[in-house]
C-alpha cells in the first residue's frame, strides 16, 4: 500500500512540476551516476598502448628495443625517479612506491610502498646488496634481492637533496644551513658543514678523491673531506643553482642562477667563468676534459674544463648531454634526442620522442639506454651492431 502511494505521489509530483523539471531531475540523476570514482587502474597492456614503441626513432639513434616492462604504480601515481643500478632498475613513484626490475628480462623482482605518499623521497642508490631509499627525514635500507626492509635510520636534519655516497657516509643537503654527513653504519650524524643558506642541489663526489663538493641556495661553495667533514676549500658566487652540478677528479662545474657557468677547483679557486644572457636551466656534464652545457641562447656549448675556453656552440641543440654513443654525444631535452659530433657540435641525427620522461644510460660511454614514461612503461634500448 505504501509503495503504491509513493508511486502515485511521485507521478502527481512530476506532472505538477512539469516536463522540464522532470527532465532536469533525470539529468541530475544521470550526472550522479556518471560522477568520477577516482583514478582508474590500468593494466600493463593499457599503459603500453598509451606509449608508442617508437622503434623507428630509436633505430635512427642507433638503438633497438630489446624489451618493454612495467613499474608498479598506485592509482594516480606517476614516475618520479629512475635509476639503472648494475643488474637491476629502480623506479620510484610520486606516491612513495618503489619497483625493482630485472635488467635482462624486464620482469619485476619486487615492489613496495616505502612510506606515506605525503613524504618526500629522493633518488635511490645502491650499497652492495642493499638498496638505499632516502627521504627527507629517514633513510630506508632494503635487501635488493628480496625487498625486505633491513634497516631504517632517522636523519639529524631535514634532508632537501639526495645524498652523495662515500664509504660509510651519506652527504645530504638540508633545509637548514648545514650539509649533513650521515653515518649509514651506525645511523648517527658524523659531521656537519655550515653554509650560508639551505642546499637545493645534491652534493657531488669529485671522482675517487674522497672530496665532496656542495653549493648553497645563495652561492656558498664548500669542499670537504667526505669521511671527516674537514674543509679543504671555500668560495662564494653571487647566487646558487637549481640544477645538478658536474665534477671531475679535481673540479666542480656549476650552472648558476647568476647567469654564469663556473669552474672551481676543489681548493675553492675559481678556474673560469662564462657569463650568459639568461639563467641556466640545464645541468652541465663533464666528460674527457670537456664540460658540456646548454647556455640558453647559445645552445649546447663545449668548454675546455681546465681553461674555460669555448670550443664550440650550437644554438640549435638544447638539453643535456646524457651519454656518448659510438663516439657521438647523445642529448635529451625532454621531448627530443640528438646525436652530436663532439668535434664541432654539428647535429648528426635528431628524433622527436613521445611520452618519454626519463632517458637513462647504465653507463656513460656506449651503454644501454632505458626510456621511461610517466605511467611506468620501461623500454630497454641496446646499441645496434
């Protein structure tokens, strides 16, 4: 009886309100039914369909696609970092996910969500049979074979960069005016170097010298013994940098916000300075006594690392030198890659790349490349004979 009465009342109400209102009610109900239900979880096949294989483009660069694999991502998560670490590949997601992939097969070895999606994580590193996953407050150590968490250590300062690794010491830039030396063996602070501002760019080791270089947000430069924190050189430039620095065995190269590319010895002596017309947005690369850096309007520029003399520049090439492939420089600018003759900077080949967020070599000279999309599709690219 109640159900029949409800139907009758509903019918009378619809007639009383008129067809337009009834139609509006229908549209509203339809809108409720089609309201978004959150991020959609895609299968590997669906993700692969969004990322073209681009075999022809890779072929022009001298590579072939050996396999395509997939990182594990949470709904709505994208790739934040990617590293090729010997026999494994490590993909870090934007919501703290970590996937370890076999380099030979592209199969997933293990994956885990390290912490809260709200925590900021930095680039993972390898420490023998352990995988180091650093965050702003803690350092996580995983068994690289099984994914088991074997240790977790708190940091004495809030980290603002990935660490440089030197033996038992991890060297972090921090949000305070201190560069922190953290002892990963006992989990305690080893030393601290006072700077004039926080550090936004990761400290860098100067080859195998045991010296670590660092630059603060306000251009304070410091070189220290990585084991003890003892100062070996200091300097000051007009502003800091927002891109990674490069290093040789005895020098550090800085693309500064003060419209300059610098070379500094590990004793804090300025070797040279190249002034530019614009703020530098791309990190420099050091290789074989040369520094390569996109200087803005002048494009990719080759500099003698010892003297600062410009060897050549090509305004038509942008981005960063990421590798050497069969004697050619390989550059990547986020949307295209180019092979460049290191003798004069001329472009040998250039290709457009779709859906490639990271292009990472496993070694700088004649290595294997890995192209990674935002949605976690990994392509292994090997050099053609």
